[in-house]
C-alpha cells in the first residue's frame, strides 16, 4: 500500500474467533454459539456444516488441468512448439506436423502417468478417516473431524489431536502441547477461567487450539472456529503456497535445474554456431530446441509419482498402509526404530501365571484383591474392553472361583500410565471398607509402611524368571467413602500377581532382518527394566544399557540425546517420557520411527518422524500414526523399509540413465551439427528418439533391486551423480563418434542414411545401457532386470531398428540401411556395454565412496503439513 507520509492506513488485524472467545465466560460463549451442555442437534449440525463448510485446511483432488499444466509448463517446450508453428508458415509443413504430433504424444505420456498416480494418492486420502469424540444431542459420538461445526461440544482425552479451536467448558488436569502453533516446547496447562482481552495465542489458557496435542488430562470444549479461521488453519493455509519439499524432492529439483542449465548453454552455443556457419535460421532453432527437450528429464515427475503409487500398492499387499505418499520415502530413510515390547517382541497374549502371597496371606486372597482393584464392578462383572493385564486376571481359572460378589465397590481410582497403578475402595458385606492398591511394584512398594527383605527377594525371583509382576497392597479404611490418590499410603504389601507373556517366535528373525537393513532397534516400555532386559537377551538383541524413567527425568535435553543414543532399553517410562526420548533421539541421525499401540504411546507417535501403529491399536494411537501395520509384526515393517528404499533406488536409476547415456547422445549430436555440413538428425527425429527412450524408461519403477542397494538408508548424493555423468557421458559420445566415422568413411552415407544409422545406434546404446547401470553387479548373470523393463527396452530398440523400413520412413526422413551396418552395430553395442561395465566397476570402487548419510531434520513446514493432512476434504479448500 502506498500512502502519503503520515497518512498510512493501518488496518487493524481482526482478532481471531478463539482469542475473542478466550476473554469471555465459558457459559457466554456457549450461548453465543447457540449451543448447550448437551451439544448441537444433528439437524443443527448439518445446517451449520452447509453454512460454514467443512473443517478443513487442505483440499485434495487430482485435477486433470493442473496435471496437464505441469506437463506443458516447460519454456523449452513452448518455444519449440511456437517455432514449429512458424516453420509451418515458412513452408516446412510436414516437419512441423511431425514435431507437433510427437510433442503431443510425449505430453500425453507424462500426463497419463502422473494423473494416474495422483488418483492413487487421492484414493489413499479417501480411505483415511480422522475422528473426534463429540457430544451431539447429549450423546457421545465419533464424528469425522472435517464435519465439525462451530457450536459442537468436543471431548478431549490424552493423545488426541484437538480438532478445532475450542473454548473450554471443562478441564481436568488438561495440558496441551501447542508447539505446532506457538513454538512453545513445554505443554501448556489449561483451565476454564477467561483470560485478559487481547491475550496472545500462546496465552489462551482457557482454549484448546486446533492441531495441538493433548498431553495430559482431559476436558470438553465448544468449537468457536473451524478450518481456515482457526489459528492453525491460518498457518497451514499460508504454508500451502510453498509446499515443503522432502530431501529427495529437493535432490530431484537440483538435478532437473542442473540439466536445464546444461541444456540452455549447450543449445545456445549450437544455435549461435549454426548462425555463424550460415545455416537456415528456423531449422537451426528447431534443432537446438529439440536437443534441449532431449536433455531435460521430462518424465522425472511421472517416474517418481508412479513409483510412489506402485509402492503404496505393493505395501498394501504386504499389509502396510501408509497415510501419505511421503511416508514411503520416510520409511526408506528409517535408521532407528523405537518399539514397545508387548505384542511386538512378545506374543501379547498375557496369561495369569500365579499368585505369590506374602507372610500369612492366602494365595486365593491375593488374586481376589487383584480382581477387586480392576475397573470392573464386582456386583456385575463385565470384562470386555479391559486392559490386557486385568483381562488376563479375569480370564484365569482361579478367577471363576473367587468370591468377588461378596464385595461392594465404593469408589475407585482407575489405572493410569503415569502412576502405573490402580486403587479401589471395597467393602465385604458387613465389614469395614478397605483400600486395595494394585500396580507396578516400583510404584506400590514405596507406599507401603514397611517392606521386609523376604518381600523384595520374592520380587527379584519373579523378575529373574521373566514374569510381569504386579504388587497388591491394602489397608483398612474405616469411615472412608471416597478414594483419592492421597489415601493410598501406609499400605501393607499382601503379595504379587505374576503373568507370563512369551517372546514371539519369529521376532528374532525380524530383528536380524532390520539389523541387516541398518535399522537400529530400541525398546521403550512401561514395564520393569529386568523384564525388558530379559526379553532382549532371549531375542539375542545386543543390550547396550538401560535408561529408566527416573534417570530420564534427571537429564537435560542435551544429556538425554547422548544417553538415549547409547541405551537400548527405556524401562518404566511414562507416556510423556517416551515422547521426550523420541524427540531427543531425533536430534541426531536420520529418521526415527516409533511403534506402539496403546494410549500411552500416542504422544511418542506424534513426536516421531514416522509414527507406526497397528490395526488392533486403540483409536488415539491409530490416529496419531503415519503408517498402519495390519499385523503387529516387525517383519512387515522391514518390508515397508525395503519398499521405501526400492523406490528410491529405482528413481536413482532413471536419474543415472538420464545423466549418462541420454545426455551423452544429445551432446554428440550438438557437436556433430557443427562439424558436419548437414544436420546429424532432423529435429523431429531427435524428438522421436527422445520419446522412444522415455517410454522405455517408464518401466523402471517395476525393476528388481539388488539386496545391497537396500542395505542402508537411502539418501541423495548429487556429487556422486555429477561424477557419474562426467564419466559415462564421454564414453557414450565416444561411441557416437565411432558411428559417425563408420557412416561417413565406411558406408559413405548420404544425410538420410547417416541419420537413420545414427538414430538406431543412439536408441540402442541409450536404452540397452540400463542393463548395466541398473545394478552394481555383473549384469544378466548376477542381477536380472524385471520382465516389464527388459521387454520394453528390447521393444523400443526393435521399433527403432524397424522405423527405416516402416511405411513412416519417408515422412520421418529415414531410409533403409545395408545389412553390414547392423553387423557393425551389434559389434559396436557389445563393445560399448563392456566398456561401460568396466567403467562402472571402477566408478563404484573409486568414485562413489560410500558416504555416511547426512543427518536430517525436518523443518517446521513439514510438521504443519503433516498435521494439516488430517484436515483435508476431497474438494478444493473452501475459501
Ligand atoms: N491394569 C493394571 N493394573 C495395575 N497395574 C498395571 C496395569 N496395567 C499395567 N500395570 C503396570 O504398569 C506398568 C506399565 O504398563 P504400561 O501399559 O504403561 O506399559 P507399556 O509401556 O504399554 O508396556 P509395553 O511396552 O509392554 O506395551 C506395567 O508393567 C504394570 O506393572
Ligand atoms: Mg503397551
């Protein structure tokens, strides 16, 4: 805005809905939103959805025009097209028509492939549902987050992502990690008291912001803003304009720019040279532009997106679902996996083993007390949906005989992962109530009045046997009617309950496979160190040390980063500590994955580069994950890592092809055009050559990949690619010049013959080289190409050789060649392939020093994009 000095108009930034609501009373906001304590009615919610639009910050839908636009956006293509039109007017109608037809086919090829891949990505999106618990008409309902409207009452629990901007009407120990919106690393405590008007986004203690994660406690809030009107929505919408690029995409971008630059310089040079030599203007321009088109890797985006789409299908077949396409790349990058124990390394089928009573207690009594301290009403036992240990307790044979019905439950403090225990206030008919506490021995023993040496010895014995152990303690509670955590002191230890959960038979093999892939594995568990260490030993995992939750709390962030790298086991860690450990681990190395399935794993899943969960997991964990395994199995995960690396390896093949042979050929054509008195190939022929070459390359995503290329995290090394180009480009040119010599001196070829010969040689050398480049091993013998790739390459060579004999030969400017030429060609190609093979061996021995992958850390825009992905609708974003 330009205004005269002193008269500049400062538009007051409109205060966002959530900030306005924060300054008001909860009740006032509720009535303002025309909502009530029982939420909106279904009809009202539907009406508001129509009025406000979906709660989305992103739209996704493959739009053909966009994809097509990307294909024709290249300035070189436009220039070439324009020149062809001009040339049609100056009388070269056929040439122009040929060019136009080939260009249209090329663009169509890229378009079809990219569009299909986009549709696959769309289908992936459509399958995803992110839901929230909402109160509608007084009933708790799971509602798709995109269908939330202002006035809805949302229920929040630990691990959940806040689905919209909420004014809280109820908060119980609620804390939110708001770093995605405010950048503040520490979780913010929430309450319902209004804040001062004009408070900043970081100080809205009575609101929960969209996109933030519930770190502790729970609460209820009324939606005051959805979609783009939320604080997070504004950030996300602002960032859509500049989609964050992955390292891989950045690498590809650099590579394309590099080739484009080479193309521009080269073609300018040959064009100027042609003019200086007095060649016809239009023809020279067409020729140089065709060369430029030949050099630019037009199909690169199509190859990448086809690879990703094929990869996500291949993963789905192996029972791995990725939520977004980039997850595949992240999987390939994985170098550290932190996993929970139960169900991943152990069978997860927890079975009650026995009671270990202390002193004069009966074994049956310990079990009875244990049953009473589960989240089950003894009057009417209902055991569905219980936590695994509690379920095991109820399913035991002894439980059936336990006299639970003789007791009444007066109150209970349910199990929570921070305290690692549960309490109950129970009374037998006709006697005084007692407090029963059941939980991890490390939590319960300190609450007991005295614990004698025999009790600790018994515990050590159970641990040493590999059991999961729960301690039971009680105290008389005459007069107590309600139970709080404060009442759980001065207890008497009554005994232990031991459970078994055996090691998974195939876990060992899976761990070895992951180790072979260069992925380190660590365990984070709420269970005790002894039990975790024992599991490690049984699985043959090299245990480098254990870090307990207490030790984690004693370290600052820098110390934790060091210690966490060194340790193999994190034991007795709380959900919050798991998340902190993951964040610390992410400071070094490449991608850190976290695998978990419980409520207590959700925070860590959000913190990891790749959150991995399983189909059977609780909803918050599934919701937090980027990758879902249909089977809880490390082997399936190893498949995912392999697939990610396979895609990367195949894309690199395409890049190496483009930089070596293809580039070499275009380079020799440019040189020849200056040396020879005629064009070495007509512009249309160059484009046709390029089209044929490109179509053979489209099969690369299907190619087999050698095991050694999968052995380490994939990463981009532009320097290695440049060295590859400088070595293989000239070798290719050498053979082009040999062909030139052959055509001119041996066959005394006229221009049409020369062009035909060189066209065939060029197609053959350019495409067949893929058999050598695709592997580091001896081609054909030690490593085979996939059938589709082999067939398409050979078919393209055959088509090239047939063209001079085809009905199209005349139009395209080709003419048949003597039989002797083909004999010479076969010899030439064979020598070429052998030379390239030798150069390859030398290259991998000397020039491509295996560099340690660089560390990487994804920046803020990535985190926003990832969080925003859950707020997407199938239509474009409503503005
Ligand atoms: N229902 C329960 N009642 C009492 N104590 C329990 C109960 N469930 C678990 N515990 C105790 O809390 C500890 C931590 O359990 P939690 O479920 O947090 O572990 P976790 O991190 O999920 O472990 P894993 O890695 O094995 O999945 C258990 O080792 C046990 O001692
Ligand atoms: Mg668990």
